[in-house]
C-alpha cells in the first residue's frame, strides 16, 4: 500500500497546479453558505445531484480522487456559478 501511495503522489505532483485550483474552489464553496445555496439551485437547474464539497487530505490520495470526482460531477453547475460570481472565477 505504501508503494501505491508513493506512486499516486508522484502522479499528483504532475498535476499539482490543477489540484490546487480545485482545492481552492472547493474550500471557497465549503466555507460560504450563500455560495453553497447558489450551487444547490444551479445543480437543480442543470438536473444534476448536488454533492457537498469535500476537501482532500494530503496523506490520503484517494481523498484527492474523491474531491476531483465531486468537482467533475458538478462542473456544469460550477460553470454557471463562475459566470455569476467573480470570486469563483478567481479560484
């Protein structure tokens, strides 16, 4: 298992900047109730299930996978949110 963690962490380092951007966005959404409320509405508009943002734990690579998976599944609603919220665009 340790070797798997090392290999995955090496791979994650290759996409480090992208992961940081997703982490920043998810953190912003998680800490702002109005943004979460807007995202819930936009998920409904797009016909997708709202998934509460969850941050990854650096020592658990699978948590990064789950964070990215949630981000990808709500991406259509996030795009609408970014169009209306300059703070989201900056993340």
